[in-house]
């Protein structure tokens, strides 16, 4: 069976019959994947729709594709991850794998022990790079929901937004092993992971006052990028299980 190839498109209006690939996606399609007329591929609109498409024509700057089928993925669990900025290779890993698992929004922030060299004009370039990373991860994995990647914020900005979530969980090795208690949650959930050196005492106090619940991911010390993946997977899994339980209760 041929490997499925995915490409990102802007969310179309209505139910399209034809889609045109241009710009970076056209170059990836024709120069990297070497797609030719007559071949089939899949298109992702980043909002859960997956289109089956047949390539009708490949020109010098764009390709014309006819839509032959479409499906809508199940609604994405509303889980966001706030991760203190890390060195680029490890931060890239967190971005890519959280995208594959199904993060809704990725919130990078600076804490007292973070290492960040994105001041000035470099911040915009880093944000653009992060967005390219999650787009590539969507296409590689077939993830139909494109995460929102926010600009790097300071710690005060993170604290200010805690009240906008129904539940907030902080990855903490020293916390008690316990259930997340989000089974009845119908709103957005935020998971927070600190820098390699951990949060300082004042930051921990502020997070606790803001309603963050410390949650252990096991007895061992995890790197921040590993903790982000584990925390996201746990929160997404719990929400999906709760969703399935509610459906079963309705059927009964």
C-alpha cells in the first residue's frame, strides 16, 4: 500500500470541488514529493477536515486538484500546553510530538530559569520557525488539527490566563500520584511544564494561587520536553475516556 501524502490548505468555504496548491505547499508537492497528474493525495485544512484529492494538472507555479471525498475528524480535546522555552532541538521535539498527540494550543513562556535568546527581531523568526515545525508535523502524521502556536510570553502573561481554563495542571515529580479529576470537564484544560531547572519557589506559589494543580508523571525526573509529551497524553487520554463514558451513559 502506498504511503499517504498529506498537504495543508487554507480552510475552504463550503464544500469545494477544486483546490489549487501554490506557494510552499506546491513546491513541497512537486519538488519534494514529485507528485504528478493522475496521482491521489490528502489535504488537511487544519480544522479537522481531511480531503481526498486527485491531481488534475501540475503547472509551473500551481497544481489543480479535484476533491473526490471528504471526512471530518472527531472533535479535538481542548487541551493546551504551556512549556517554558528550551534549547531549540529539544523544544522542536516537544512541538512536533505534541502536535502528533493532539495539542490544541502551544504556549511558550519565559520563567526565571529559562534560557531564551529570542529578543528583538529574533522573536518573530523563532515564532515563524515554530509554526513551520507544527505544520510539518501535521503533514507527517496526518494530524487534521493544526495547533495554534503563540508568541513567547513572560511568566506574568501565563499567570494572567490561568483563570480562563476550567482546569490547570502543573507537571511536578514531587506531587502525589493522583487522578486528574477532569472527567466532568467540558471546558478547556491547560497543562504547564517548567524549564529544565524547574520553577523557582515564588513562581510555584503564584501558580498554586492561580489554581494550578500539581500532578506527578511518575517517580523519575523527566526532561521538560518529555514531561510535556507525557502530560499532554495523559490529559488528552483522560478527556477522551470521559467523553466515551458520557456517550455510553447516554446510550443506556
